[in-house]
C-alpha cells in the first residue's frame, strides 16, 4: 500500500489549499492522488488536517487508518516516469523529504514526516539525495514549475496505444474530436488532447499543453505551459496556467501565468495581467501575509467556486479566495489585489444560502451532485473564513 502524505507545508499553498488537499491540486497534468492511483492502485492518504474538526467533516474515503504500507510519498513531489524508489528516505538538495520506503511506520515517524523533521528521520533511515523531478515549495510554484512538470509526464502518452500522433510530440486520444484548421506547435513541448475532448476550428495550441477529458477549446489560443483539466470550456487566450476541472473561460480575454480552481466562471473579456509595467518581482498578498513569487511573471490565484464578471480587469498578482463573486462596482476600475473568501463585490459578503443555491445550480447543469459531507465541510469552512475570519 502507498501512503500519500500532506505535510504541515500545506499552509504555504493557501488559498488554494483551503478547499483541497495538496494531493488534489494539479501538479503538472494530474493531481498527486490521480497519479499514485494510476501507478500503484492501492493508495491511502493522510494529512495533519484530518485532526481538524472542519476537514474531518470530509470523511475522506481514502483516509489511512494505520494499514501496512511500503511507500510514503510527499504530495508536493512530482517524480519522473520510471523513477526508482530505493529503500530509505529520499531528500532533495534543499533538504525536504520526498519519499520514504519502509516496512512499517510508527506514530513518531509519521509526526516527523508531517513536520519535515528531516534531521531526525535521517538518523533512523538510510538517505538518498534526489535531484530528479520537481518539488513544489508553495503556491507560487503552481505557476513557476508548471512547464517543467508537464514535460515529466510525456512517457505516459508516448508509450500508450490509446493516442494517435498526427505529428511529433502531439498525442490525441482516439475518442477526441479535432476540427479542421487546428494548428499545433509542439516544437517546445508535448501537446495532449484527452478522451472525448474537442478542439474546434482555428484553435492554435502551443506546447507544452494539456487538454483534459471532455473539455472544449473553442477556437482558442493555448500558449505554452497551459493545462486544462476535465470538463472545461475554454476560449480566448490562455498562457502558462492551470485551469482545474469544471471551470469555464469560454470567451475572449487573456488568462496568463495563473492558477484557476474548479467550478470557476470567468466572464467575457475578463483579463488577467501577468507582468508589471516596471518589470519588478511580484508579491502576493494572502490572508497569512505576503508571499514573494520569485518571478516577475505571475498573474492571479483564483480559488474554487469563484465567479468573475464580464470585462473585469484583474491586476498582476491578484489573490482571489474561494467562493468570491467579483464584479466592478460604480467608480471601480479593477478589483483589489486581495479578495477574501466568499466576497460579494468589494464591500459585501456572499450569503451562505445564496452561495450554496448558486453552486448547486451550476453543478446540476453538469449533472454533478455534491455529497452531504462536502456540503457540511463547505459550510463549516465558510463560517471559519467569513464569520470567524480565521486563518487555516
């Protein structure tokens, strides 16, 4: 059995991690959980947040309950296809553990793994320096490490008989629909179009890019470093961004160097800026404080369940927490660079009953029904983030 572990570093992935564990965030072209399930089959998950009363409400199906395991994987590590997990503790040159192969795992060792107590662990297990793969340090790396991570997955598609290759580096699932007059540029990296996806005429796709299952690219321009997950509708221009499942950016407008959660709707002509006019490094303002992105190219972090109205111009380095409804109010040029969870415009709060009504309406349109456990979790999270103004 494989144990997928979220460490205390989950706090560095806010606000994305408010509504999802790190193993449920797309790193490369799939989530760590999806990948572990694909490669190992029998997977369990553990996070110190399971001890928190809010996250305990999720009743997570794959929660580890002390079963025997042979491999512990850090959710923040994207390893190359064919990576060899040698017995002992794998450590990056920067000193983070990324995997542990062991015959057993004590409670004391689990706590050390949660807290990245590598010095203590190195006294109990043989160590190996891991220079391959990508380690995600924080939420900024969801953008910074995207292009490098995408490329690590190419062997999955190159070696599969389920995909055809109209040209080198392009992998199209046999059930995907590709209209005439689509242009592929795979010179800089692979392009993948998944099962039942559709790419309409006059779309331009630059690699590396990934178009997920049942997603639609509607005469769009997907520049390098773009990952579109399943059941999305995408138009306009997207560059170096992740769009999680069931989100729409169907119309004109630019999305660049950004992360977009699930069940997000971006209105027509809404646009993100991903570069300051003075070319200075970009800092994100989050609930927990400021975060240096370590780059001068960064757009926005847009949490799950966000709605962005038509024509909204979003500033460089904007952080929009989950559940916010963004639109321009009288006299307003653009929204603030930090938008709290469940905001209604710039001044009000999205009332819980209205938020839940609107979300379930959106889900029903896609024939999806949230579980009662998830509903209870979201309501408890709402109370913590809005009514108690808490920090997770």
